[in-house]
């Protein structure tokens, strides 16, 4: 059957996703190290994208994804689902309150460095852009096999910078000199 | 750490040129937002082939009826939209979340940034959600949205459309799209619709009027099936 093609979400999806600015993936029951990622989305003129939709998918603290195809998953995880989404705020910013993910098995049997999978939608985007957030304080990031697919001079666009304890900065640049790497997957 | 072999069945990649390119100059907002660097091809891992399937939250029994979310009923032509969510191999996508949002019958969105000179309807917010059933089937009751002007170019009007958000079985099947109505005279002029180069692919986005879905004396019926990425025949990994 022919795939249904993608279209833009347009400017008015807040009707569906009312929450602006902050997404929370954790509850009191969630095990793991609490972290906050302060993010932004900017366009090719360096201007904020105040009408962007950012979606996050990640493993739990043990590196297990909440899904029947994860071999370590024992059924729905009530303590941590792993999905969050938010509408960027008027300054093009977003905040992710979550836990540091554990290591998910990767290609060639090698564990992947901790990462968040990211989807970006918006007015002016006809398809979703897919990227990842890695962490600069994880020693395994440098040898991650997926990150190794990225040209060396662009890898830093996928690595969140640690600030105060437990907080990181990650900027999504849709176009221009510091353009974020987006994936074909 | 022990080396865990992850044997996964990847999702088939869409054919090149099937989805619209993000660099579509006729749709003016793409100018500053489309990436200019080539996408980096990566293999699929557990991170990508898993995805949200459990954590949708509580979905109320009337969440799929956009005509019964306020004190009164909205103005406009009541319609039923029904269809199946399938993958390319016609496997039904069961218990997956489908969400819609749209303008009201006058072509006005219940959103502060929509300043189009058309009336708001206090009985219409314009968003709904539903889980597909065991056959991948979904159903919404709503009113037919109006076309609306959007300043992309001189005298630009979006054809009447309903936005669809679909999850499917993994992060990779996630799809945002728009459903259009058969015979809408605005479609040939719309740069968003026409950003899709294949006519067959564009036709996928046009609902079918379905007399069988029509409820006599109550609502017209439209059928709209949604086809998501399917699986490859052979697993990766060793």
C-alpha cells in the first residue's frame, strides 16, 4: 500500500498541545538521576521559533524502552513512559524535565551512549526532523557508533552542554552555520 | 558491560521523493526553516523501533466527538470521519492514538494567533483524540472546516482540511498530515498540498465521500485510511 505522505502541522497545533514551554516525563515514582534540559529552536536567521513542536522519546534509567519490542521490558512501565512533547514558548525555548537515560543496546552489540531521541515539527516544516541529544559529561558519548555516522565537525551540534548540576543546554538550529544534524532513519 | 546483541526488525524506508521536501519555496515559511545540510543516514536501533504505545493517558469516551465538547453544538455541516490505520503491508495498527485538530465551519481556528476575520464559535474548540480498535479502525464526529486565507501569497487560501497526528507502533511510524475533501476547488492552488510531487501520493490525502458512512438525517460520512511505515522482511543485527 502507498504510504500516507507528511504535511506541515501549521501554526495552530496548540489547540491539540496546549502546554507551552515545559514538558515533564517524571513522576515521584520514577527511578533515576533527575536532569533538566534547557532547549531552544531557532531558524536560519537566528530568530526563535515560537511555534515549534518538540517531542522526546527515551529509555528509562536502566536503558530499557517502554515498548513490547524491548527484550528487557516486562510490560507497561507505570513509573516511566519515556515520551514527552511540548510547544515552544514565545522565545522559542523549551524545557525537558526527565531522568538521565541508561544505555540502550546498539549496532554490533555495542551499548549506545545515553541519549534522547528528538522529533521537531512546525509551521514551515513539511516533514518531521529527527535528531538526538547526547550529554557532554558521559564518557561513552565519544565512542557512540550512531554519533560516529555524523561528520566529525558536526557532532558537537548533538551534544548537550552541562551547566549547573543536573542541567544541560541544547539548541536546535534548523538552518545556517551551526545547523543541527538531522537524521534519515 | 556485557555486549547485548540487539536483533531488531527495521522499518522500511519511504521511497525517495515520496514525502514533500522541506525546501519548498512556494510555501514561504519553509525558506528559513528547512535544513540545508544533507540528512545523515543512521541505522535503526531499539531507540527508534520502539516508541510511545502505552502512555497516552486517559482518553474519554467523548474525546472523539468535537460537536459535544461545549454546552451547545457548533454551527456547520456535521460529518463523520472514519477509517483504518494500517501499515504498508495492510497490518492493522491496533490501539494506536489518532488525534485531529481543525478550524471551525467559518474557517477560524480557536487559537490566539488566528486573526482571520471570521467568527469564532463558542461551541467549538477543534481538537479530538481516539484510540484505534482491534482492526485499526478510528472514528471522529465533527463539523466540516471552512477554507481560510493565509497570506502565503496574494489571495492565498488553504483548502478545507483536518490536521491528523498519528503514532503507530514506533517512533519511526509517527506521522503528521492533513486530510482534504474531495472536489475542493482550492487544492490545485495550494502550495502545501502540492509540495507532494506524486499525484498518487497526493490522492492519499483526499478523503472519500462514503454514503455508507453517512448517517441519515444526521451527518455526512467521509472515509480516510492512513498508511504508516511497514517492517522489512529480514532482521538486522548479529
